C-alpha cells in the first residue's frame, strides 16, 4: 500500500498498488522486489520527471519522424552532463549554462 499526504489540505490517502511480474512465486524475496521498484522510481524521478517538468517534453510540438527521439536524446545528454558535474537542480544548471555561450561547450569538455 502507498500512503500519501497532501500538504496543502492535510488529507491522507491510501492506495493499494499491485505489481505484475513474469517471475514464478517465491523466485525473489519481497526485499528484492522492493529494491527493483525503488530502482524504477529512482530513474523516473531523476530522468523522466526532469524531462517532463524542466523541458516540458509533453508539450513539445516536435512529432515528425525521428525528431522526437533525437530531442529526447539531447535532453538526456543535457541532464547527464549536468548531473556528472554534480548539479542536482537541472533547471538552475540550465539557466546558469545559458547565460554564457561558452558554458555549454565547457560542460561538454569542448573548450578549456
């Protein structure tokens, strides 16, 4: 079960969550399943949430051919470069980098 508290209203909600897997019963422990689920949400929170919120990827008007996949790759590159530089707030890192045309090149290791 998942417990959530809405901090604006103070309301607590409980949600029952089911997991579907092709593993036979008893093949893994509950702890292993919990680790896999946390691993999934870690990726979701570190990458997809940033792409959705910071880059507003869902609002993109790019829908032709391979362009959506190419843009997703460029967004992933930007996120990865900033995370590798130790940034946790990707939006702030993007704003900082955008203030000087040399900063993106330096972040990619293309200038000194």
